[in-house]
């Protein structure tokens, strides 16, 4: 599992619109929040994505980009983002490569993908990690506080 101070792994994943988001174009330019969630259209995950939506302008004002990530496909992400008016990319990690690279743990004997948030500085260094499986909405404020500390 990655730890605070580690260099975040490189990634290149497509969002709900098919746009490729490549870490080589992000690291060095922006701090980012990567939040992993189990599944589109589930109650806890809906709360989580909407909580990030509701404070996204605060992150953007700090020059920070937000990325929600799950193993769902582009079409599912597109429906989910449209239904809840999400204003940030949902990345599809179908092969769980980024999830594994960061060491996001599974829950219930690995049957349910974990819910973990990473705050990564503009140089690609992990500065904050929050396992939020039991609290899908509480970590937005914690992530925002960590981003403010980077400024």
C-alpha cells in the first residue's frame, strides 16, 4: 500500500466522456484528489460523488483537480455523472490497475472495492490518505483541508 510521501503511480484512464486523463499531463501542474469508490448508482457512492460535487468549486479555486474512480465502465459513469450533474471526471479503472498500484484495500474479504481518498501534490507526491469506507461524505472536508495545507 502506498504511504504519505510516496510518489503516486502514473496512470492513463478514460472518463465518462471518453477523454483520456494522463498523469504525465497532470503531475507537475496541479494538485489532485483521487477518490476511489465501489460502484456507480449505489447509495453510499451517490452520497460521496454528490458531496464532492457540492464542494468542487472550493477545490477548483485552489487549483486542484478532482477525479472519482471506480471499476465501472464509461457508459455507467456517463449515466451516473449526468443523473447527478457531476462537474468533474469519473475515471474508469475496469482492470483495477490504479487501484492495485495505490494499494486500495477491498472490504468484506475483498469482495467490495474499497473507498479511499488520496490528496496528491502538484509534484505527484501523496500528501494525505483517508480510508472512508464507513463515511462516504466525511472525507470531502478532510480532503479540502489537506489541499489548503498544500497552498
